[in-house]
């Protein structure tokens, strides 16, 4: 999957806006007196390309979309105005707009803006798409131009994307392997949740929430926890994302993503407890199980288990060095 690659570009004029819009056919018309300024991050996260950042401008812009990938853009704040000529509406934080070859990104920006735009292949989108991809609805992604989820969902999604971007603006260091795959998933999933929450298709008759969660737990127990994504659950168990989220919310009070994170934390703990601290370290073990933000991993681990990961590793060594307890006869 390669490694995380991040570069930054300063915006210091109308001409620099091409770094945001991309492509050769870009038309920008300044509508105010101020010079557009900001910072844009370009990143390659496995199979996903990302452009994100903050800028302040008052411009009318049009940009033709090129390339074979499908892109989704999201506004992340409510400070500035962003009017879309495609939807004829003011863009709200958490709204998702789809862009494919031949589309025109056609907007008026007034004021400060934070945004994120991801680009990926149709094939990767289908793999992440769960049962929607299973039903062969790849065309759905190309037909719809924009999506608006309920406000609570949009706000939760914006927080999730902001947290991921904050890490990427200041990463701990090189990232590869399973940690990179998890980061890719955590970047794509919020966009998909907003998109699919926009849908009003009935799910039809469904099993009870308790049955669904039990089926998920049974399936997860047979897999390697570091490799499981939400799309895997949906595809394997033929569930829609909406049904999956509702079942977990009703029965466990957490979403399926939080549940999978707890499973991975538990797997890390089990490995630390049985390992020699001279042979492994906490960082390598955490990234093996897909934890890419190590500070957050350490906080979540301590909150869940009441001790630091390093304490578990050292304690496990001491426990394994103890002699086994004496056998007590059944009749004594």
C-alpha cells in the first residue's frame, strides 16, 4: 500500500487557487478586495488522494474535473459562505459533493473556509461501499451529485474528519502497512456515512438488533481484528450501514467502528501481555493492529484498561516468569 506522503502548499493569490481546484480548466474571478490566503495539504494515503486545508477568499470559481477517479468534497466549518451552483444551495458543514470526469466544480466562496476533498477509484469505493456495492449499485455514486445527512450525523462526521486531518498536518512519523490502511479507512468512512445517511430507501424486514450484533461478534471472532473494516462487516453479513449502526446503538450504545476499535485494543493488550519486552515494543504492536495516532492510542488504552501499554508489556513479562501455582487435590 506504500506509505503516507504529505506536502503543504501556501495560498497567496488567486493564481494559487489552482492547487485546490486542480485540473487545467480553472476560472477564478475575485469578488472582493482581499488576497486569497491559506494553507493546503496534499496527501497520498494508500489508494486515496487528499486535498485539505484552510483559506480565506472572496471569489467565484469554476473548475473542470479531469481524471478517472471519483472525488468527494466536504465543507468543515460554518464561518464562511460557500454557494454551490450545482445544487443551488448554500453548502452546509458536512455536506458531501460528488465530482467525476466532466463535472464542473462551480461555487462562490466568501470568507474563511476549511475543507477536505478525497479522490479514489470506483473499485476502491465499491470495496468500502458494503452492501451497496454488493447489490451492484456502483452507478449510484455517479448519478447523485450531492448529499446532506441529518445535522447530528454531519456534525459527528466533521469532527471525525477534523481529527484525522489534525494528525496528518503533524504526523508522528512514517506510516506504512496496517496503520496506513486503517488511516485510509478512517478518512473514507465519514464521507460514506454522510452519503448513505442521505438515502431514504427502506431496509425492509430486518433481524432484531440483538441478533445482528451477535452475528457480527461471531463473525469478527473468526477474523484477524487488525484487518476488519466496516465494509467487510456489511459485505460478509449482507447488512446496510444504517442497519448495522442502529443495531449497535440500540444494544451496546456504541457504533460498530468504536466496537472494532475496542476489539483491536483488546488484541494489542493480549499480545503485550504474552510478549517479551526485549523482543517487541509498544509502537510496533500498536501500528500492527492499525493504530496510526499513537497519542490517542495510549490515551484510549489507559482509559480502557487503567494502565499504560508499557506497563502491560512489563507486567506480562513478570507474570510469565512466575512459577505455576501448586496443584490442589480435588478432595483437600
